[in-house]
C-alpha cells in the first residue's frame, strides 16, 4: 500500500530463480482475496506465513 497512490491495487510477480539469476518458475498474484495455495491444502500448511506459501507454490511444478 502506498499512501496517496491513485490506484492502490497492484500485482505481485513472484519468481524462483537459479543461483545465476535464471528464472525457473513464476506466478502473478493479485493480492487480496486470491489464494496462493489451493483449498485442498493440509491443516499443517494453513499455519504457514505468506513466504512459506509462496515457496510451496513455486515448488509445485
């Protein structure tokens, strides 16, 4: 959120890269209301913070 920004909505591009910065996997997240992991996730996964969920999403493929 940026105070005074005309359009407070935005996209987040999350990228997994190799050590030499080669992009391996990415996904685009719209933010609020969009699930990072599917609803079939176990109860253990629901306790993860946003970073853990993003990591699991990038490792799915």
